[in-house]
C-alpha cells in the first residue's frame, strides 16, 4: 500500500536485470571511447518521440557522437527498414539503437549484420515467434529475471539511460512520464513509479520545449496525467500522424526558447489539422458501415482509398466506442496494391493473438492486445475480415460486445465534498490498469442545458438542501431533447474539482446516464416543436391523432386512433407523440395501454376550450330558465355579454346553457333570440348530448391540458398499469 500511494526511487528495479543490458552498455561505452557514431532509431508516436529524446540526451551526456532518425510513417512505415539502415552505414554509423520498435525487424537485423552495424534493439511491443538476430535485445518480456514486464518504450530507454549514466537520470523523468502515459500502458508497478515521479519532475522542469507546449495548450497550474493524455500527448502524436515526427524530438531537445515557441506553435497547428482529418475520416467510415457498402461484422474491417494512415488508429478507437466491437481501419494505396492501417479492440478480444493466428495474410504486423498496426495486400482485405470475424464468433459471447463501466459505489450528493475528492485523488496517477474511480449518482437535476460552441455538450446541476454538484457530459448534447426536465437521472461519472476564479467546486464528469422510469415531455400549447422533438434513427417514434391531423413534426409517421396497431409494426414503441386531444379519456387510456410507449410527448393544443370560469350547476340552469320565464325572450347576440358580466359568468357559458335547453326542447331559437317552448317535455340535463359531450370535453381538458405536470404524469402512470382481471367463481 505504501509503495502504491507513495512511490519512491527505491521502487525502481535494477536496469541490469534486463537481458542484453550489460553487453549493450559495454558496446555503447566502447563506441564512445573509439569515437564511433551512434544512431538512435525512433518511432513517430509520443512514446517513440519521448524514447528518442531520452536516449539521445543520455548518449550525449555520456559523451557519445550520436544522432537520431525517425522513419516517415507514410513512405517508410513503422519500425526498422533496410533503406534507412543502408543509408546509416553510408553516413558512418556503426551502432544503431532502436527505441520503441525493432522486435519484429527480422530482415533488418540480418541487413545490419551483413553491413557491419551492431544493432541494439530496445522495445516493449509483443514478441513474435522469432526474435531478430541483433547484437543485443533489451525487452522486459525477453528478460525472465526482470520483475516488471509492462514498461513503455520510453521506460526501456530510461533504464538504458540509468545503466549508461550509472545514476538515476531524474532530469529525464519528465519524458518518461509523457511517453508512458501517452502509450496507454498499465500504470502499475514500475510504470506507476515512473509516472508518479515523472509528473513531479515535469512540473519543476526547465525544458524549453515543455514550457512552450504548455503555453500553446493554455495549461495553467500543475500538469497531471489527464493534461498529458488529453493535451500534450495528442499534440506530440499529431506531428508523426501528418508528417515527419522530427520536429517533436527537436522541441524536447532544444535549449533555445525562441525555437521552442516556433516548434510548439507549428505542432499545435498540425494538431488542429489532425482533428479535422479525423472527424472527416470517421464520418466516411461510419457511412460505409451504416449504409452496408462494407459489412459490419463481429470485427470491423473498413478500408478506403485516400485515407491518411496517420489518423487511422484514432478513427479505429472511435469506431470501437460507437459499435462496441474490434475495428481495423485501412487506407488503400492502389498504385502499390496494398492497404495499410491500424486496429483497436475491445477488452475481450486480443488483437495481437488473433491477428498472429492469421499472420500469413499480412505483409507486416505488430502491436499489442488492444492496439496494432498492419499492412496487407488489397486482395486480402475480405479474407482478413472473414477470418477475424470467425475467430470472434468462436471466442466471444454477446456480453463481450457490450461496453462495461466498473462502478465503485453509489453516492449521495450531500456526501460529495472537496475533502472526499482529495482523498480519492491520492490514488493518482490514474490510467490503464489504475482507472479513475467511477461513482453512481441518482438524483433529479435542477437544471439541464446545452453548452459548447456547437451545443454538443450537456451541463447538469444537482442540488439537494445545501449541497450542490455540477455535471458535464461531453458529446452527449444529442440527449438533451430526450431527457424530460422532471425526470430522475442515474449518472455514472468521475468526481473532480472545478476551479474557476479562485473558487473550487465539486463536479462529476459524466461517462453514462440513464432514465429508468418512463418519461413525460410536457409540450402542451407549444408552437415550436421542431427543436424539441429529435429522435435517433433506430428510435421507434410515432405521432397519434384522434382528429385526423395530417402532419407531424420531423416527418414522424402519423397514425389515427383507428389504426394504432400499425404503429407497433416496427416493434416496441419508444416514443408516442400526442398531437391532439381525444373525445374522451377512455380513448386515450385505451391507446396508452395498447401501445405501451417508453415516453409520451404531450404536444396538443386547445383552441375551442370547454373550460369555463366555472362549470354550470343545476342552479345556473334553473336561474336562467326562470329568467326566460319572466322575460319571455332573450337576445343572445345583444344580451349575452351583459348578462355574463352582471352574473360573473362567461359568455360561452350563457351560449352553452342556451344550446342545452334548445336540444332538450325547452326553448326555441330564431335569429339568435330565445323564447320558451309551450308545454315542453320533462327531461334531465344529462339527456342532452351537447351537455354530455361538453362535460366529457371538460373532463378531458381538465385532466390532460389544464392539469399540473405531476397531475398529468400521475394520470398517464395509472393508464400504464395493467388492468386487474376480476376473479369469477375462484378462477
């Protein structure tokens, strides 16, 4: 526990426990003494860039004549290549040290041996069936005596630096933290120690490139693992995704502030360009899958000409989150006849293992259980898709395709305090293998609104007695119209502290949310429904009319009360939009029971209301008839308003009483003038259809239109309850 909460330098392992370390250090020192030239052969992602920086700085500090080389992602691809090795030999390099790559370079190791270059491979990627015949290999997974197997590429480079300099190179810990976090290796064991110590070093670092990068990222205060993961890491990665990654190495190596600012601004611009390319590529990939142009199998394999290979890993990650299955995204090069790309996976599907089982279908392949890169012939794309899907069918269950969030516990908002969150933060740094704890909150929000320049995020505010909790749900703005303001939400998220203008407030970063109960959306009388009614494509929503309305917002299918069964043709009904009021409550009650929607949208209006100031009682009718008996006649057109004003009635009520009397045969009406019928038959008011219809209409309006939200929700809830059958003769 103490090692986990408070790692120290003593928790780092002896670098010489790594196989190949002793002979590698001896060879490097011999090269330094002999004045030989050493080439550091890196990689173009953040781990490769930071690994290159660590190795170059350590070699130069030890007195070596060295330079670095990072292959171009687009023209050379990942890892060692023969052309680069031959060029290195021509340029006088006699030792090549790979960082964050090389374990799959069988052919290149033979080339190095043939041309007289001593090749030292330092790597952490999965070991394949055969190891390269190199001068030395430094790799945790080929070192049985080394206690920790999950170092990032920069972690291995850091161990070489420690062995070479014969001391812990704490001035390189900042780079170790960046590469380890960005490469998504487990933040456990030695990785946790490197990141824990590295973040402290990073926040005290005088490295010009880091200062410039923090400025362009608008990072204020301390840098933590989230800052690296979401701000620094993506920008460093962006350089190699769009062009040669050397400027990123130069940014970290330079001691000139002016040059650092220039490089940081250039890198930031490249990152903005990268974001646009990712958005467009992800959209195109989604369209190919949704349209059926390319199959959406158990494992996604999607390919297209013209895609930038540098962003395909990010696109694959987006597809994994969207479709809950492994994804391989390939850019097709028709001139060369091959496709090249990246893959990301779900927890239950080991990409490396499954792809290695079909290794003969790839020209190049390498990676980890959750991330990989590959090159294959265009003609093999369909074969690879089919084979990977078959393996998924054999090994995975339906549950494996569902995203899982591990929730620590349910918390009440009054128990969420700054002190509690600070206690949780003692478990930092969070990341792979040590995820940030997720908590469950069940509460009705006081406020839900859209935020962001594109209005694509949700801002929630929970309040209970004296406790307040803000919530941010990034990218969930499309749910805004699907959450009733009166609904109780269940939220799962990470607890954190938001600091603004010197004030600290607790907040939850929402990862998922749910409304358990059915929802009522109260849009009664609203004239602007287009913005409020928005449903996803797979959402079965229909509009129901009782009065033959022929149009509905958003072109929803409209069904009349007579053919409502057709509304269930597409399966269970998610949402029912009520466009107008029924003639009776029984009509609507029957519809709600039969359709059983998850959500009800009350979108009706009332134009000719039956709702008087007060419903006329028998005394009202009796008084009006007595008045007619005395006066013999009454002009509705001239005298209704005056009578209504004098009696405190409503003019509509006067007309209504008159119509009921006329229907019952108590009066005659000619040109708007009422006169008493001679010898009318004795009838009760309830015998009038107008009276009954108006009374029913009044009951409908009172229950469905003039009721409060709670009253309306209670009424619908009762209709949703199953009808209890009567027990007859014990059956």
